[in-house]
C-alpha cells in the first residue's frame, strides 16, 4: 500500500472527508478545504490557511474591537494565507507600507488525529514589536513542532496604530490587537476539536511582542478559561516597552492625528477623521515617531483601559499579579544570552549610529531602553554608562557591553523579577530558561552584518521549535538537529502534561526544576549536550537594575519578593 493511500485511509477513518486529494473539515462557519504538507521529519500533516476568525475591520469597524467571523457559503479554499495586516518593517529600516486591513485570519496545521484521540494545541502569537509581523508560515512555520502529536495555530492580529491606537478614553480605549488575539483564541477553543486538537489543552506561545502578549493573556478577563499553559520567549507584559505609561498612548495618538492633518479638538472628531485616512497613509507615519534608527520604538502599544465592557486590560500588569488575578496555569519564561543583539547589531551595522550613540548617549539610551518618560532619565543614563562601559567611549570595542545593556533592561531584569513574583502568586509551576546555543544561523545576521558574531540573538531560541524560511541556504548541523529535538520536545511535553521534562519523555539528563519565590533557578541551555540547572544569572547586572528600580509603572499595590 502506498504512503498516500495510507494517509487517505487514515483521514477517512478519522472522519475527515477527502476528494481529489483535497482535505476538508466541516465547521459551524462552513466547510474548509486544506492541503497536505510535511513536517521537518517527513510526517504528513494538513494545512488549513486563511480561515477568517473575525470580520474585516473596515470602515466604522476600524479602531473597534473585533467582530466574530460570519459563516460562508460553499467550500472555503484554505490552501493559502490571507494578506498580512498593514505594516512596515521598521526593524530593518524599511518604512514601505504593505498589507491589507482584511487580514484577520488564522492557520491550523494538524496531523488529524481524529475526535477520539485529541492532541495538545500550540497557539503561536507572532512578535514584531506590536508593529510588524504575521502568522505566515514562511516565518512562523509548524514544521518542527508537527514532528510531535500537536496541532499548531498561527494567525494575524492588527498591529501598529490600527491595532493599538488609544485616546485612553471610552471613545478609543485601545488594545484592539490584543482583543483580536483573544477572539482568535476563543475561535480555537470552539473549533479546534474538528482538527483533532484538544480544546482543554491549549498552550499559548510567543516570542518578543508575542511573548509579552502571552503574559497579557494570563492577566486578561477576556482570555479567562481559554488557556491551559503559556510559554514566553523574550518578552513580558510588565516590561516598560510592553505597556504604555499613563498619558503616553494619548500623546502618540494625537501626534498621529496631527501628522495626518486630522483635527484633535475631541476624541470623536479625531477618530472620525482617522477612519477616513488610507491604511497605507497611517502606516507611513511610523517613521515620524523615530529619531535614532527606529527609536523610540513601539509608539502604539498595549495600554490600561477604562473600566468598560469588553476591556482587555484595566489595571497595570503588576497590580493584577499582586491582586491574585493571574490565570492559574503552568508557565515557561525564557531569554537568550544576547537578546539585545537585535538592536545592537543594527546600531553597529552603521558607523554613524555608533558615533551618535557615543556623543548623545544620555539622550538616546533612554529611548532604546524605554525610560525616556522619566524626568531623571539623563542621570540614569550616566549611571548606565558608568556601569556597563566604565565611562568609556562607545566604539567597536564595546559591542558586547552595549548588547548586555539592552538585554538586561528590556528582557533579563523584568522577566526574572516577574517570574519570581509570578511564582509567589501562582499555584502552578513557573519555569525559566537561558538559551545560550549559537547554531548555524542567527537572527543577528538579519538585523546587522553577517560577519560579526553577536552571540545568541533575540529569537534564536525559537529557531529550534518554530520553523522559518528566512535563511534560504540553511543546512542544519547535527547539533542543530539535536537542539530542535530538545526544544520541540520541551514544548510538546509542556503542552501535554504541564511539565517540560515529564517522566518518560525527558530529552535531557536532569529534571527542569521550577522557579521559587525565594530562590531563583533556571535551565541553562548551551548545547545539545550542555543543558543543566543553575542558580546564578548575570547577578551583578541584575542587582544594578534592581537598585535603579525604574522598570515598572508606579503602582499602589505593594509587594516584596
């Protein structure tokens, strides 16, 4: 019997109809027709792409919360993704607008286990600084994870001003991009069983802004009861770049309106005008917010909303944690050794930027590290320069120091502090990792030059669980393949049991122990044969930021770690 015939029989037995080599699934919305694909290890699976989970956010629906998608007639061709949401790729200095507002679609990838043998689900939230990105499998593919018994979901959500513009009032409260995510998550909860996925085993997973989004969902009433596990890779909702300071969102919304010649005498008048502006014209304004490279980055981000029906976030993330509002689910949180490379590599790629950073350090660093809202930002910058550079000149000899500075401020410090606080208030385990394996490829070569070794870049850990096609000539080494097996098995085990090193399927030689409130410990991942539990993590650098105590918006809810 041929492999194709075996696959056909398996799908028919499990209740999936097959006609002319096309695969169909019946949902309440209508019938979907997908297409066969193959995982990294050669396992057959079915791709259903471009499924509308929400109505197109056009006209009066722009800047509103999402509306669930309507049924369709006939069979929906789900063999390719829908357009990306409007954006420009600011992080590689490309401000060309692209995309379409009719973009709220998701993709489901499944080996079709059937309704009697449901498997865990990975709901992957793309990153991109809340400004760029999509669920396109070209960058966020399921191929590695589908070597395991999983269903993988990727999707688009509104980004930039179209997803996160806010006047901080009832007219435009904001967080529409996060509300899109929550609606997509609810769609998965309601429909994933038809694809062989277990609606009671949904793990949300994301990197960068997707990672911060993961944590936002653990705090939001809109996502309550939809999540059964969470994985954050280099990003957390408590970081200053992941939640707007009070007044920040409104200031940037008014600036955008002014850029587009919209009147700002009231929120209603400004909103009416902004709804008539072309999406591409809105995206074009990104460059006007930025003074140095792409800094200040993320002008439109998650925000604390007024107490209104349908609000996603109405309190500061730290306040929700301390008040016991966390979703009680197992949680993995991790960073790479050199997360800051995605910024430092871009700076060092242009000598003129290095020179400017040296000469304007006290003005530029607050923008890069997201403390430019503080009146004492210049004094803080002098302390930062003294600690990381010993007051030296910023030049080609200080690449590592600049990278460490960015890594610590944006990722290491806020994620470590939050993990310990999370462990204090959660009844479920919290796991932390440091990814230090530099494989055959690295995202640093996309942000900067291809010759310099910047270490383990922001997002490099996801290369071993989330496939992508950005590295066209990539031939994984034997150790790369081993690392893919380890990282993807961690994800599978965690999604299946809540324990990344569950008994009987542990890809390493020791147990991954959870974080304790009073004792920080983490899994150090340096190579396929060098994975071990450790306790000390950049201690002097951590203590420096702890002394500064500038990372979190002010809060009336007190807590001591």
